[in-house]
């Protein structure tokens, strides 16, 4: 009787007005499971933690650089960055670490951000989509409540990677919060001291050796205990910026973000906002890109105040120094058989590219020379943001500038640079290969591959479209089934780095040839490759 009641309820639910809502709920559950499988590798969380820590350290160095710039006559301003501000900013990291640990403890328990900004890199359409509360009542009523309990348990398990990601970011936000609070409180103290000193100089107050210090201490302590709403807003923005979660600037990026935030598109481009924030932060430190950023131009002109100007110049100075150092170690400019090289894109010339790979180099990697094998061992740096884009662009610029066919003596390199701007054009061209390797651009390429026909050959164009479409559909589908995700892949790589031969097996190809009369469609081959990888990652199939 209860089974019949369940069946009637199911039939009624399929015919109800909530059917469309139910489809959206299932989509959100699917998306939540798939995105979390993409985050399940331990390497992902190590990289995220180190990336946050590295960016915090970089911003601390930049603040000291801004304070040093404030000593230069042409840039100096009493309202600029002071060294006591930078020292307290660095000291705030210790206090912030304790705050971050408390916030992280809460986040690992609740699974939601506890920081002041309330943002996370997941940017999911709904929180806890895989939960019995999102199921119809007839599926969780009475004895069938066991289904609801099972869904809840599965949801908790699936969300573990995302919960860890949020926890790591909350630790970083705690550090940033105390650093910025110390900084703004010191600035409040400095202003109070300057006001007292001005009043004494003008004769409004009697001379006093302690009045300025006392005013500083009062303003500093008051700001630490009761920060103004403006200070709180600035701190929230800094927390979001420091963990690559800030809102996109007004204009085309905001419009693009709204479009890409569609849950259906997230199956193809899941972390677009984080990637774009990393790109923007790198742009502020890359002299080749900063010129195209209105916010940087305004800051350097002084339109946003002396602090923004000094900070922007400090970021560019640090970025230029890093890129110069990285470029001197790049493939194509470093001495042959150097102990370490940094690589960018693979050479475009066939012979040079084959030699590149024979020596053990890999694109966008740090290569260490092994004197025993006389080959290089390469380790990718592509995920260690925000340093990795600077590494990549530096290596690409150095390689392209070192090309004999571009900057040779026979071609009068110096004259070409001065007369045609070849250096600038080459530097800009070096940015593109790295951008096209990012998930954001790869996702757009996949979408373009589905929607772009082949006008020269209709049959081949349809095969290409079907092939690209099958990859888009298969990847998140397998991600839903293979809930171990990248964690399983990480475990396999530890046991055997060369294990990933996931091409269609001879048995699979033979069965497909029998079905399709000898000509196996490319989408079927891609399906088998994706299926084999999923089975390889999944402990239920690979024991």
C-alpha cells in the first residue's frame, strides 16, 4: 500500500506545476556534486592555501614599497602610506591568524563562510542543494524518510571538498581582516597626531611633547575597538580581493559575469569569477597589461588619492622586478644546461618543439636539470596564482624576444623596436598563450566549438560539433557518477605517474565497429576515453 501511495505521489508530482522547479533542483544537485568532485584533490587545497598565503605576503611587501615611495619628493604626501602603517600591517598577520583559525573552525563545522564579506569561491546558485528539504514531500514521508536521510548523508560527503575550500579562505580572510584593521587604525592615529601638531604650529594649542602621542594612541585604540562603517567596508573589499572573490569592475566584465553565473553555463566554466580576479590582480602588477586598466591609470595619475597612487606604483615595481628575474631564467634566454629554467609556451617551430620535449621540458613549468640523465624534470607552476601568470608571461616574453627571426642583428633589432614598437607588440602577444590555457578561456573555446560550423565541409563540421558537444555532456555526467573525482586521480598518480592511458580499449573499439559497421564515430571514442578515466579514478572499478 505504501509503495502504491509513493507511486501515485510520484505520478502527481510529474504532472504538477512544480515539475519545472524539480528539474532545476536536480540540476543544482548535479552541479554541486560535479563542482565538488573537481575540488577533491589534496593538491587543490594545498595550492589554494599556499596561493592565499603567498598573495598576503606579496601585498605586505607592496605596502612597504608604497611607504618607501612616500619618501620620494615627487610622490611624497602626508596622507600617503607611512612605515608605521606597514609595520603594523605585517604585525596584524599574527593576530589575524588566531582570528582566522576561529573562523575556519566555524566554517568546517557549518560549511558556510563566516567572514565579514560572506563570499566564497564556490559561488553556487544554492547552498546545500543535495538535501532532503529540496525533495518533494511524497519522497521523504513516512517509511520512505530513509531516502531523505540517505540524501542528506550523501550531500554532507559530497560537500567536503567545497567545505575545505571555504575553510582555507576563511583562515586567509581572518589574517587580512586584522592586517587591514591595524592599518586603518594606524592611519587614524597618524591623522590625529598630525592635527595636534598643526594646531600647535598655528598657535591654537600650547606646545606639548606628549600631546601628539596621546592623540595618536586614543585614535588608534578607538579605531581598533569601534571602526567606522567606511573602514569596515574597505576591510570587506580587501578580504574579497585578497582571496580573489571581489566583484567584477563595472562594464563588460560585470555583464560577462552575470551571463557566466548562469547555473547551466557553470557546467562548462565553473570558476570564472576566481580566474578573472586572478587575471585582474596580475594585470595590476604587469606593466604590459596595467596600461589597459582604467583603475590603474586613475590611481597612478593620483585621481584616487596618494595611498592608491603609491600602492599602484609599488605593485608595478614589484611585478616588474619579478618578471625581469623570471625572464632571465626563461627557456630561450638562460644558458644551456642551466640548473633551473622556467618555460612558457612550447615552441611553434616543429623541429624546435620536438627538441624541447626531448630534453624533458614541458610548457609552463619549472624545469630542474638532472646531470645523471642529462635531461630536465619539469613541474607545472600553472596553479600557483598569482605568481604563476607572472612566471608564464615573463617566460613567453623572454622566449619571443629571444627569437632570432624577430630580434636578430641582421634584422636590426633595435631599430625595429624603436620604429615599429615590435617589443611592445611581442610583449602583448606573450600574454595570450597563457590566457588561452586558463579554465575560463578553455570553457569559452568548448562553447565556441559546439556553436561554430565548418562551412567548407558540412559532414565534417557536424562531426566536429557532435564531438565537442559530447565532451561537454560527458564530463559533468561522469563527474556526477564518479564522486571520488580528482581525489581518485591524485591517488592514482601517487602510485603510478604513467598510469593514465585511458584511450578506448581494443574490446571497446571492436564492439563499436560491430555496431557502426566498422566506422566508430568520434563522440563514441571520446565517451570511452572519459568513461575509462572515470573508472580508473573510481575505487569501485579500480581495485
